[in-house]
C-alpha cells in the first residue's frame, strides 16, 4: 500500500509579501550579519534592559546569542560570557572571528592555561571574552578584574543556574561592584523552568528585571516564517500489525514498570487532577523521563535496590522502543538476545523478561525477523520506511532544478535520529533494498533464520561515491582555542608595553623638547593599511553591465534531471549540538529528507529558509501513522506549549525589584569590656572595624549556596583548592560539609573516614557539617537513612555513621537545616577568632599516610632502619573492616599494622606471632591479637 502524501507548507504564505531581512554591513574587513525581523524586534525591545530570554527549542537562540556577542565586540567595553561548553565555543568563536574586523575586537578565551598576569592584561583589552566561571569567580574575589571596565555579563543556558551557584555568586559580586552594568541571560529550555516558582528563583539568581519569552506562536515569529513557507511533503507510512503490536507491548511494559516504581514510593503523590493525572503521567513515560524518575535520580543514594533496578529496566525498554521504531527487526532481536544472555550469566534477569507480555514480544520480533519457530517459515519484513525512502530518492533524482546551486549540483541532506541509524541508512543507500535485507540477517545464526553470506547483487539507490556520512563537526576545538589564546596573549602584552610607554610620556616634564611619536600608538600603521586598501581600482560601468548580464543568463539556465548533475547526498544525525545548523549553512541543500520527525530540526529548517528565501528547498518528512513516533512528536510540542502557558501565567505575578539588594551585613563581633584604668572602655577586635573576617572556602564548594550566604553575612570569602576540609574558619578549626545524599555515599565508600582522619591530623577542631536542603524537605521518594527509613540499606548507613563517631571521638557533628542555618553556626564558631592563613591551609595534603597518633620524635625500629619511601595509600574499606573486627584497636594502631612491611595482608596478620606484633603495636594489643589467632576452638574454657 502506497503511503499517504501531503504536500503542504509549514505555514500559510501571505500575498505579495517578501521576507524582511536586515543586513548589517561592516566596515571593509568586517563581515555581515543577517538578522530576521523578529530577532531585530527582540534586540531593539530589550536593548537597555537586564533581561532573560526564553525561546522555544530550535527557534534560533544561538543566532540571538551570536548577534548580541557581535554587538558587544568592541574594545571600549569588556563583556564576559559564562556557562559555555567546548561545543559552544567551537560554534561561536569562528563566526565572531569572521564578523569582527576594524573597530571590533576579536573574541578571547580565558581558561586554566592562561596565567594570572596575562589574564589581567587581557581584561584591559576589552571585547567579548569567553571565561570559565571558576576563574572569573577567583579573579573577582582577588580583585584582579577591572570592574569599572566591565560593561556586562552574558549567561548562556541560563536554566542551569538553578542547579549551580557559581554564576549566581559572580553576578551578585558584579552587581555590588558595578552598579551600571547589564546582564543578558539566554535559555531555550522552557520546560526546565516552568514548574511553580522556578521562574522567580531563576530571575532572582540572575539579577535581571525582565523576562522575554519567544514561543513559536509569537506574533513576530509567525509573521517572519509565514513570508517564506517551506514546501513540505509529509509521507505517512502504515505500520504493519506485528510491528505495531511490538511497539504497543514495549509501551505497556514501560507503563507496568512505571506503576511498580510508583508503588515503591512511601507517600502517594497528589495533585489537582487526582488519580487521573497520576495515570496520565504514565502516557509519556515511553518518550521522556517522568518527574518521579528525576527525583529518584537526584537522590539515587537513597533509592532502594528495587528502585534502582526499575530505573535500569525503564532505560532498557526505552532503548528497545527506539530501536524498534528506527532499526530493523533482526538488529532488535540480536540486541534482546544479547541482553538476555548477559543477564542470565550475571544471574540478574530483568523482571519484564519474565512476564507473559515479553514472551509475546519475543515471538512477534522473531516473526518479523523471519526466524519464527511456528509452522510455515516467515520471511524477513524490512522496516516499512525503507521502501518509502527509496521512492523519495527516486523522486528527487527525477526532479528538475535550476543550475548554479553548487559545484556538483543540488545537495541532498538526510537527517536521522542517531549514529546507528545513520550507518544503516548509508549502507541501504549504497547497496539497495534486497542487499540490505540479506546483510542485516547475517547478525543472526543460521539456525535462527540468518544467512551466512549475502547473495544479492548491490542495487544502489544513489551513486555510492556521492554518499557521505557526517558523524560530528570536524573543527578541532583544542587547536582553535590554542591559536586564539596565542594571538590574544601577544596582543595583550604588546598593548601593555604601549600603555607603559604612554604612562612614561605622561610623567615626563613638558618642556617643549619632547615630541610624541604617533607610531607608538599604532595610528600611523592603521592609516597606511587603510590607504593600501584604497589603491584598488574600482570596477567600470562596462564591467558592471557584463556581470549583471551574466547573472541573468545563469538565472535563466535550467538543468535536466538531478541524477545527471550527480549531487552530493549527506546523511547526518540531528541529535548533536549545532549539527543541523552547520550542515545547512555549509551545504545549502535543495532537498532535505527527515527520516525521523523532529520538532527542533523542522524549526531550524524554517530559519534557514527565511534567511535564504531565493533558494529552492523541498522537505520530505517520513512518519509512521498513528504510532509511538507520532505520539513522541506531538508530546514534545504539547509539553513546550504547556510550559509557555505556565511561564505566561507566572510572569503576571513575577516579583521584580526596582533595585538589587547587594548590601552585605556587618559580621558580628564581641566587644569585651575592660577596666577604665587600663586605658579604655572596651576592647575592640584586633585589626580595626574596617577589616572583615576571612573564611577560606574550597573551590568545589561554590557549587552550593553556602559560600553566597557567608558572603552576604559580611565575611570575605577566600577561594582556594583545598585537599583537607571544605571551610577553614580559624587556624585550628576546619569544617567538612556534607549534604544528606553525599554523606550516604561517603559512608558507603569510606571516603568520609579518610577525610576525617586527614582533618584530625592537621587541625585541633574538626567539624562535620551535615546539611539538609530544599530537595530533602519532602518525602516524596524515600525518607532516606536519616529520616526514619527502616530498610536494611538505611540501617547499614546509620551503623557506619555510628562507627565514624565511635572511631573519632574528637570529631564534632553539626546538623543544619539549610545554608542560612549553617552560616549562623559559622558565625558562632568564627566570632572573635583570628583569620586562617591561606598558605598554611593550601599546604596541607591528604595523600600522605602519616598518622597523628605516631610521635615523630620516637620512631620505631623499622622506621629508623628503612629508607625514605613513597607515602603509602591505604585502602579505606579494609581499614574500616579491621577497626570493626578488632574494637580494642584505635585508628593509629590499624594504620601502623597496614603500613608495616611485615604485615602485607590479613593472612600475615593471623600468622604473625606476639613478638612480631609487639614491634608494631603495644604489647597488650599484640597479646590480645595473638591469643585470638591461636585460640583452640576445642579447648575447655573452664
């Protein structure tokens, strides 16, 4: 049966209208920027505002971000770019380099490879600077950033600020030190901030005053795309009954696992819709993780064994459903068989494989693969999209297109969902249907209906030499950044030398004998360069008429068939960042085939068409009718529309401050009254009132909220990389902060035992701060080991905590409800105490194996005779087990035994006699161990 064909544009065109496309032309060496109408309106509307942009997926957030960076690429202003990845920099930096020219500063990249002195010089160069949050945070705290020169900060992927506090801390210090600067934030994940109160939290952390949402149904966006509609041919493919039943069975298994996961939750989740809403939430479990899965994933250390198993099974079933939709039945059967064999070897068979539905699923897949054990051997049934894909390529090859679209004619782009499908589709295009059907059956044994070799002759759907696969962007990010940093370092140092020369001239006495040389300021060289450019001979009117005539002749030429031009066919996955944009910009295709329907890809094609209205473009979309693939596409659009509706409602009640409150409190300090005979009425803290007390904070702790709260309390935060402790309050007081989930993992792995010993080795007062938070307030998932959970796993965790307290009596534990409560504890511990020394705190290392209980002035005989050796790292788990097995041994005794050259394993410990043990530990402990290891079980105790 032929598929249903719908030839329709994505939007209705308006009569006698052309796309409104503004071109910003640069000066001479400067490039050009194409700006769409709705992008221009957005930038003009928000030019002077501190704004958060929230766009729909695929609506050109990267273009909006790039246009802002280009606008700020000026040497007179310094703009920092935060929260960009290596992929982002590989995309934006080359484009900024081509756009910037005379009068515009080239982009700069600042990371850990740039020295401190070079950073200070680069900051003075101005322009757009991509910088890591960690480096900018340290430079802000150390005063290396020229705050008066900073015009603003641009934050990419702003929704991630909800889970990280580094960017928020940087923005707070920026608002405090630079009152007139701007903040622009960009996000294209409306679903990440659509929950109740999420938008308010994000606006507060970003220190912006306005939110601008840009959905697909926005008036300006719709008007822009309506002027250049994309010609779309939608091919609705019928799903065979057996394949549809496989899809339905996998979806039902996913729902069963989802219901079982809900049953493991201690308290039922209630909402306005009651039970119906709870059941509706399972309809999307086949496509995207549910909220319950995300909550359990965030608190995975609290999850029970059953919950972890169910999460793994749901992930397996989603992968199999994707394979059943995209790949052939033989590959699906091979994957399930391999999964089943591997699980049987491990003795852990997933529960869904033991159900009756899974037996029916295996039977249907075997029938589709042509290896059914029932009477009447069935033939292999290839995916229905294969035949439709072949007919689409045939239609493209028989199409008539104008000339001049490229060196080898019109390019054809095929987008797939992943790399595996890309490889299979490339093989299908190069070899044909029959050959591919036999090739995929080689994955199966002959006894299961497979084939040993391929007998069919290749019948390519497209010339094999013209078929290419695009797996990833070929631009090398490392080389790109290395070259850019070398150039920016040279330019910064040269500018620094010129600045020093200028300062020396300004200091010189103006007696009429000193003449300023303009070559020192680069003006003369700049003029010469411009003069050389002006020597080019302008084209005459005759040459211009010939060029116009040639262009008209090229426009009138029409080719024959596409197959005669031998165009290039490129197959690429659309899941990777910027892959679709890169392919569209570089290949400029005339035909696009979407093998899998994707909302983001369709929107990026709309933007490409709006930017290239004069180029012919035809899009073919392949989709199974009334299938899980269609449901996934509709579900994605529905979730985004629902998210924008929630954002619109929340914007009506959004609390935006007129001015940002960035004032810091005065840290509390005691004033001790003394006798007036001693020369005063009170004793002020040493150092005066203007100097704020300091707290050294480990760099990894800036991912939490506590450093920000400490800074608000009036303490100066000194950022450093600490190996021992997280917060150093005084020279003899250190704090290790643990969230509840982190504490659970540390107790299970033994890491907290090692950390405690390291802190006790170097500090007199050691505090373990156990901090709760917002995600631990509710017990939607599990109470956890510290909230009354009675499972075996939680009892073991609590036992480990008791062992930690018993093993280290000097350890002090503080339970805190939130970061504000923790900051109050810090205030009590820090009050009127001296500040810690940064050099001393950084010098402490935790990888040595020297115990605090060992007296350095009285070394043992073995230590004196032995040569200095490399510090020995001990296994924390074995150390904890020995402490449990021998309760009379202290931590120092266990470490001595494990570090001894005579005791290398537990067997040596049990074979050692009393004299050998006495050389390592005390005589009393050695006697008790010897008595235990040599005790006769048959002896009479009387």
